[in-house]
C-alpha cells in the first residue's frame, strides 16, 4: 500500500547553503562515478507531477561545485571510492590487467569503507537531505549509513522513478523536521543558559532589616538573545550600611556575561567581608585581570555605600556614568562625578577616590548602565545622553511615577525614542527612602 506524500508549502531560504522546498520542481544532486551504472530512469516526477531536475557529480569536488542552495536532496552511491583511490570502473578492470599481489591491493583499495565518503558529504551539506544508493548485498552497510546521518537508503536493483521521487520527497521532509527539532533543542539550551546567567547577573538583593525600597529593570539589546555583560547587586552589611553597585563588561557574548557574574559574586563576597571604596575596586580589578579572556576586556563600575541612617552615601566611579538622585520638591540631578577613576582593567595600580554625598531624609537614587543613555533620538545620530535622561526622568517624576513604574516608563521611552529595541543591554537599579 502506498503512503501519501505530504504537500509542501513554499519555504524561503534562511541562510547560505540551506536547502529550500519550492512548489515547483525539486533538484536532485547525484554523486556517481560510473556513468554506465548511473540512473537509467528517463524522467522522475514528484508527487505533484513536476519533473525532478537532476545534476550529476563524479566526485566530491564536483559535488561541492554543484551544491547550490536550490539543491534539495543528494543521492550518494555508496560504491563511490575514496578520493585518491581507483574508480569503480578501474577497480573492476584491475584484476585482468594486474597480477598477484598488485591485483589484490587494487581490489582492496576499491573496497575502502564508503561510509567515510558519506561522512564527507554530510559535512559538506549539513542542511541537505541525503539518500544513499547501494546493492542488496550491502543492506547492513545501508542501515549503518542511516545511523551515520543519511535520511534513507535505496537498493540499486529496485530503483525506479516512482520509488525515487517518493524517497526524495520524504527525505527532504525528514531533514526539515530534523533541523526544526535541532533548533528547538538549541533554543531550550539557550533559554537554560540565559536563565543561569540571569541568576548570576541579576540576583535577589540582600536588604533584610533595611527601610530602603529596591527596584530594578533589565532589557537585553536587540542583537542578542542571551544576557550581555551588565550586572548589579545590593547587600546590607551587619553594621546597617547598604551597599549597591552596577557594572558593565565591555563586549557581548557568553564570555563577557560569565565575567560579569564573577565580578558580581566577587563584589558581594568582598563587601560582606568588609571591603569598601578603593580597596574593593582594586581587588575587583585583580579578579578581572585574572579571569578575563583577553587583555582588551575591561569593565565599568559604580558603587555606593549608604550609611545606616540613610542620609549619606559614599560614591566610587570606575569609568561608569554617575548615578541620578531625586528629592521631593527638587528636580532630579546627577551626583558629582569629578575625579572618578578609570574602568577596571585599563590601568595597573589605578586608584578610585570615594566621594561623600549628602542624600537627606527622603530620596531616590538611580544607578544605570550606558545602554540607557546611548540610544538614538529619532532618525539622526543624536543620542539621548545623560542630560536627555535627566529630563526624561523629571517628566516621569512630575507625573507621580516612582519605583517599578518609573523604571519601566523610562526604559520604554528610551526604546521609543530609539525607534525600536536598544542596541546595547540596559540595566537600571533604583533605591528609595521615605523618612516619613
């Protein structure tokens, strides 16, 4: 009983070398070194009665040249000899033309493991369906070929147009299903990796016993599905001081994200151990220098330590944008950023001055990464910048926004002004205190 062949919708190509399946005719690349033993079917039709176009290559070199994106399936003769060995026709004539050990060596060379050739084809065309052609005596090797990666096998003596056309159609469909399954598995692994990085980069703050309120937002840049190198943390030490930081590792990718996780964990451990200000940043620079994948990698950092009474803070900047502070009845403004130190990893034995800042009784302190201020405004090259960010925050404060709502509105507006997703990652942390 024949099995119906599924109808295939037109699918656009998604990359160089990827086989596509149009509504019109299919293209089959036959890799066969013996013209006399090749396909003898005069015309092959697919399920829609379209003629299947044939291309023939006598070796892998020709196959690589003929393997264009419009090829949908490859039919490989398992009798194709390895590169550098005799062809099938030469091998069959060799015993009558040679004598003794020389003839035996020639036959043995012609019988080289053809699965090596299949592996070469699979490496050459990882996104194409592959059928193998063999004799009935080689059924075991044909089954092994499927285990190696071929979609199906056909016996040379039973080959006809109807069988081949159906095999091609199913092979293409099966390959597409395999690719879709692989992409799904890859997507799940990426999501798991993203979740692990998120737990490391964006932790739960340790603020038990503090009257400060905490809010944070993170939005990855449009060029990546994974988190980038932005990280932040907030902890309260036993003396009642609240320490907060935000940082950004230059570059994007898993190495930078992993380095961001290491710096955040090191910062938390060193802070809980009692380090602060210049001593803390100097130690973090040592960690970065040891852990970074190359010497060009650096990281910017902003740290604040808020006194137990909540009215004062110490500020250290390592090449990072200055925080923004807002108080009731006053416009928001940037904290002083003169005499800040360089980014971590740029200068050996650098120093990072700690500046004392008066906060008052009721205030909000916003720490952010440069992804927020580097977004463009409109179609030109002008960027939002720190001044534009301060104006934006003041507009939202005038509307009565605070906490999570303030951060969400700010990130959303920066994205709108940019005309779409921001190029760089954005991390924002807001600490607030209400004396009343």
